[in-house]
């Protein structure tokens, strides 16, 4: 089954404790992206990757890191999480860049206390 | 730069009534337009998209949208609401060759009343 998977689905952590949210897709998509969803703000792009070893900042990259060492994986790293990073995070992938249909993962709800 | 405005963060309709969710966009180049739906505790799922060609686009679950360039709009409609349509709906804009892909609106929560 074609899908985007994220882990964990729920995470509660404390300020400053490094964490990684994994994202994997099995569709051989070139393009992957991370969004955060906050009430009233819709989805805002954090980082995106056009292919292996090619990443770039989205609209709200501060406090986040990403890497793309393999085509299928695109982890999101919070090296020192803060309470304002409490949010719902989505990973998405598409065949390639250029407004093709994006496939979304189920989301990761992160709470930073 | 591109942007999306969804009018009405919450819309309520009765079961069987017309659903109309509004979306206006701003784009300096011909846009690609999308509607996504998000059911509770799930990721986003594509409802329909407009890229080129016919301006009336039909999607899944009986939804359709019409691209109106003169009004810079892409409103989502469904003739008869069903209880299962209750969800959050997002309009998004992009364009061919955009490395940044999509810009999303803030979403409209649709409630369907029995």
C-alpha cells in the first residue's frame, strides 16, 4: 500500500530534550516536506527536500533541522524543543516538485512542556 | 508570492443542504489550485485539483470546484451535504515549477447538522 508513515504519532517531552520525528514514504517520491498545523493558521511549511541531499527552508524553519540521506526518509529534528513548538506535524511527499498531488502522513502531535 | 484566503473558519449546514466553502487566492502566475480534506485524527487527503483545462473540476465524494480567474476564486461545492462530510477543508495554491510547492489557507471546519 502506498503510504507516508510518521513516528511517533504522539509525543510529550520537556523543554530542551532533543527529539526526532521520523517520516518514510514507499512511493519513490523525489519531493518531501514537513508542515506544522496550528489552529487558525492552516499548514505552514517548515522544510522541504527536492531530492537526496537537497533540502531548503520553508516558511517557519527556526528551531528545526532536517536531513535527506535516503530517498524514502526525511526525519525532522528538534535539537532543543521549546513550548512554542507544540503543534501537529505532518510529513508529505509528491512525485516531484511543482504542485503535484501531495500525499500526507497521519500526523505527529507534539507537546513540549 | 502567493496566498490563500478561506472565508469562514466555521461553516454549518443541514444534512441535505448545499455546501459552499469559499476560497480566494493571490498569485502572480497561473495557479494550480487544490482542495484537501482532513478528517479527525487523520492526515490531509486530496479532494480535487485544478491545473489547466476545464475550469469546473469534479472530485471525490461528490464535491466540485470552479476556477474563476476574473474573481481569483476556487470555491468548493456539494449539492447535498452528508453527515460524513463533517471535516476540515483546506484550499491550497501552487504553480508549475514551484520549488516551494503549496501555500495553504487557514482551513474551514464544516459541521453537518442532522
